[in-house]
C-alpha cells in the first residue's frame, strides 16, 4: 500500500467521483425488487423517454463502461433467478427489435433496412445509458477545451476486413487510408525514452523507472542490473536475453509447433528460458490489454505470436515479429463509428454528421427515441425476456423500475452470448450449453485527464509498463487527428492518460474460465475510490519526482470497466480444435424461430469487423419476404 494518506494523494479533491444519475438508477432498481413493487401493477405512461439534450452520457466521469444501473437487472435474472413485475404492453409493434445498440446491433439495423426497406420500423433496446456498447466515447471538458479519449473498442484492423465490411465502411464514407495519414499515435511509443517500465515500492524492493525498457527487445545487462529484483532473477534474465539459439533444431517444424501449442507461455519461460518465478512475474500481464488474460492462459506459440519475447529461442532474430500494427483510429476509438451509424439511422440526432466531422458533431440524445423515427433507440432499457409468438416475437424490458413489453416481427439479439439463455429460456438445451460456453474476457480502461504533460516530457516518456500494479500499462492518448478533431502528438497541454489492461485472477484459478470469472468478480468488487486511489498512487510514484502534483494535476477520472469485455476466442490450452460448423459459437448463433443472433461472440473473435460481419449474417437468416 502507498505510504501516503488519501489526503496526500488528493482523494478529497473535487473531481467527479460518481454520477448521481447512476446512484438514482440503483435506488430505482432496488425499489423495483422490493416485495410491494414486485406485486404492484404497472400503470401510467411508458417511462421510455430519451434523456434531455443536456443529458449527454459521453461527458460523465466516475464508473463507466458497465456502469451502475446498467447490469443489475441482468444479474438479477442470471445470478439470482429473480422475476420482474408483470410487463405493461406499450402497444408498440415493430418489424425488428434489436437487443443491444453496440456496433453489431447498429449494423443489424443497417442491414435490415437494406434487406427489408428503409421504412422498416426498428427499435434498439440498450441497457447502458449510451449507445455503442464497448465502443465507448469519453469526452473531457475540465482542462479548458474538449479532450477526447476511448473507453473500449480501439481500432479498425482494416487488413482483415471482408468485402461486406469494406462495403459497410464505404456506405458510411469511411476512408481508412485517409485516417491512417492523419494519425501520429503509436500507443505511446513516440517519446524518446518510451516505452518504459516502472517498478513500484509496494511490489518490489525499491522504486525504479527504467526508460527505453521493452521486454520484447533484447535487454542489455546494464538494464537488467538496474531492476529491483533478486540476484537470481536478474541472472536468469541475462541468460534469457541472449543471442538467438534454436532450442528445437532437432525436431521438425510441425512437431515444434505442436509442442509450443501444448505448454503455457509461462512454462515455456521456465523450462526453456530459464527464468525464475520473480523474473516471470514481469511477463505475466503482457497481454492484459490485448487479450484480457494472464500470459499463463496462453500457449507458448500464442504468446510468441502476440509479440511476447521468445522467438530468439526458436533461432529467429530479435527484430523478427516487431510492433508494426498499422491500425486506423478515431480520437474516441470506434465510438465515432457507432456515432456515424446512429447519425445515418436517425438523421435528426446529428444532422450533417460525416466521417470528416463526426468527432466534433453535436448529438442530440433527446431525439433518439422519437415516435416518428423509423428507427428508435431506447437507452437504459435492459431486456429480460424474448419469446417467439405466432406472429413474431414479444420482447420484455426493464426501465426505470418498471417492465414493458413490445412486439415485433423479428428480433436480433446483439448482446453477449452467455446472457441469452436467461433471456430465451425456451431455447433447446444444446444451444443453451453452447451459448454458455463462451465466457467473455474482462477489460479495463481507466482514463485520467491530467493538466499537462510537463512531468512526462521531463522524463521523456509517454508509455509505461507497470508489472506490479492493477493496470498493466499506461500511455498518452493524442496524435489522432480524425473526424474533425485535432490533438497533436507534441501538444503538452491537457491529455488523457489511458491505464489499460484487465484484472489479475488469483493463482488458484487454473481453468481459463475460472480465471476470467475471478477477474470479473474482482473488477466488479472494486469501488470507484479503489480505482482512483490506484491511479493516484501510480501517478504520484511515477511522475511525482518530475514535478507532477497528484493533488492538483488530476482533472478527471473515468473508469471504463467491462466485466464482459472481449469476445471469447478459442485458446490452444483450453479448447478443442473443432470441425467446421461444430464449434460452440457456431452452434450458439443458430437462429431460433423469429430470433437471430449477432455479436462478436458469434464470430468467436473480439474485433469490430467481426461484429459487423455477424450482423450481416444474422439479418440474412431472418425469415420473411425481401
């Protein structure tokens, strides 16, 4: 623990700690579950009005992502088996109801219009108070100007796009190469002494900042000697960071790959890298942000393919498999793509919004759910039941302490797989089992708006690994001049520091799904004050010696926690090599009557383009005349 008090760390300063709207939502939910409320009949007008124009979710700080008020109803049915008050039929009837207004849900609306006509009546129901799902926009105004940051989905991995996704981007006038040309951002690798590694005094024998320290490159002995580790650990690291040597020269490539896919990356470091346990700890969180798992969950081959060191032990040069990852990005991550989708589906929300100005365009949330819109988007509405009927589907949702029911010809579930069996209890058992198979990977992005970059510039850093702390890594978020927004990579004014990663599971969690569930439980159990204290300890210890005032220079904190984050991808150590059509995600996504399924889980891959592809597939599976 920090040797400084909460007062010394600035915990008493007047940044927004939590959003009172969220607290009110929790109180409303608790009241709804009280016995009297459960027995009461629902009367009066439907409480479905969208937030007022002044109620603008992207500017909210505190706990975001899966924020208070967004998940309690789902937990009530999935964890506690609770029911809800008898639903009030709103009298609304739609061609399509979509459960979830993330990128896949919004793309579903687009493809439904393409197939069934622009006049199709569509309702999107979203449990969060903002659209976009994991494509979360964080918008700060505390530094005297707007600073944007991302709170979830990051990139466009354009080189993997299908023809379907390329056509989708063309429809939204997104030109990837033009976006690439306006990017200076390199995930914090642009400063002269980045990336760096910070050893904190709570986790190691001493505090130490090592600049130009990248575990993926060959480390000099002098660098290793500066690490506050045991003598044995430092010696094992020196032996590990040796010249290329093919330890598997006596076996063929296929046998070598089979072996490397059969052992964990950390066992590979032990058995073939010769590293001690305290040296291995430096590598544990290398993929907290990229995969949302500990390195012990990955095979040696997966770890090496993801960029973790080890290729040199296969006889390959240290420079092989470098950091080139030429993504395209907006200054709020893929939230701008979600905003483009909404602006196209509901033009009155943001008249004139284009790919060239979307990051600065004004969005009027008050017209998202207007009755005269062919497409309506209803926020803070958690679907709790979806059922087939003779004429289509009935969809029941919970909002503001009451339950409501709407009807539709079709329904597409664009939510995560493991909640679907609780929403559709009539699904066949084989499909329910397949849906439950995929446990999502927790993801954490804590954005801290700081007054200026003076301390970072003095140290010459803009990306730091913190192997002993909750967040595995932090980096500055600037140099993405897309969507009309400009924030030069050399701008030393207010900037968002993104603390990126996941939450470590306890050592006793062995199976991958036990690891993921334990990480999720820990993430949900931490209060905003816990996250705030953590980032203040890190900033004080890391930047304090260079003049950063932790009491004065922290302007805002937004914690984007995603307990159900990345889609489950099949891993060498834990999953079978399924035949085509027999993998759990392929079985799980089968349509069921008038209900289809669209999400990244349905593609078993945590990427935006996969979510779009799956939306296209789901719409094609719906019955009815084109």
